[in-house]
C-alpha cells in the first residue's frame, strides 16, 4: 500500500485538498503492515505528526492506494489523488 500525505491549509476544504494545492506533500516509506485501510491511515497520520510539517493552521489528508506501475509513476502521476 502506498501512503501519500497531504498537508493543507485550514482554508482549503478537505474535498479540495490535492497535491497541487497542498502546502506539503509527503510519501511515507513503504509499509508492509499498512495493507488494511485503517492501518494505512493510522501510519500516515503518525508519519505526518513526526514530520514536523503540520501546524496550527493546517490539517493532514492521508491517501492510501495501491502503488502505480513504474511507467505511470514516471509520467508524474505518482502523487495524484
């Protein structure tokens, strides 16, 4: 499971928080234990908290998905939500 973490401003609605308008975009290291969606979300939130990039005026949106094949990732699609 690929874990993408978006840190967005509070002024951005969660439905509009995307990699294009996020203040920070992080990709968590591959986590073998993050196969279940709940585990993936928890691990993503923990990784975001430890990053030091989340402040009082921001929130975290975690995106869990199957990794894209290398060919698609190479085209820049690796951080689309």
